[in-house]
C-alpha cells in the first residue's frame, strides 16, 4: 500500500461510509482498522474522524479514490509536527493531460473561493481540497456541523475565524481510480457549499453581508434618484461598519 510506505509508523484507519463495493472488507483483510460511519455524507465522516482521533499528534485526511498522492504527505505533515501550523492543505494541481477535474468542477473551484473571500475573508486558495493534516488543537477546538461536501468550506471558515495557522502545499491531483464513481453532484453540492459560506459569513463576519446589501441598495438609490432608499442604504452601511470597526479593534488589542 502506498500509504503504508509513505507513513510506516502511522496507524491507517478507513472510515467506511456505507460503501457497497466491499471496501471495508478488503481493508480488514489487509489489516487496516475500519470504522463504520452509518450517517451518509462526507461531513459525518470528518466529524467521526475528529471524534475518534482527538488524542493523536496529527490527523491525516485523504479521500480513498486515489486522487491524492501518498508520497507528498511529508510536505503536509512536517509543519504540523513541527508546531508551525494547525492545518496543512494539499492545494490541488490537476493533471490536465489525464482529465483529473471536469470543466464544471473547475468553474466551481473559482466561484466558491471568490464568495468565501467576499463573505468571510482570505482563506486557503484551494478551499475544497480533501487532502489535509490537522493539529491536535484544530481537532479539539473545532466543532463541526456539516453533513456533506460543504465540510471543507466549514473547515476553512473555522480556521479563519479562530485565527488558526494554515499552510498550503501544492500536490498533483490525479483522476479517480478506474471503476469508482464520485458521490459529488456539482450543482446540488455547489449550492450546499455556497449556503455554508453564507451561513458562516453571517456567523463570523455578519457585517460583510450587511455591507453588500447596503452597497447594493445605495447603488439602486443613486440609479433611480431615490432619497428615502439612499437613507435606508446609509443606515444599513452604518450598521455594517460599526461592528466591523469593533472587531478590527479587538483583533489588534
């Protein structure tokens, strides 16, 4: 196994989320510990990982579809074990010649970071990477709520909000193993991811969304020359600026 060769001293654990292809049994025959996660969805799996492995010096998260290279783990694990980071992210570099990422998913990987930046702030460049390593602090302090593929966005927003140290390491992103099928549905899960960004924005940076609403109302008011609407827009903008200034002063103190 590539992962045993890359991490000979680590315990390899498979979190089986209702697979129907015998993955769990194959892993058990290879001597791999298997933990069943009955609640369907990637978010439930990551929550189970955090609950089960909170006492470990580092937790490596990767998908089981062969898209992430085991031989790049040292670059991700090193900053965590050295205490320089709380989360290390494998920033995907699709192997384009092999068609590792579809056009629709590629577009989504542009739209989602833009929405994240506007509503929450600067996060890691590859928000949706499934190749990560976590420190004990991250695993203990972050309380996840996601059920599905929006989990990576929640991880990124929690890191930003809590001031966690994040490093990114470029890694090749390969096509899935032949015969495997992704459970991700671009439009359905894209909507869930964007909903998570809005929810986390309102939770951690509510003034950003309020400011967008105020700015939009102000632009409309100027366009149609509406003094009452302009007054409403100004009130909304004040409501956005005041908490933002307070949060900024707290971060500096």
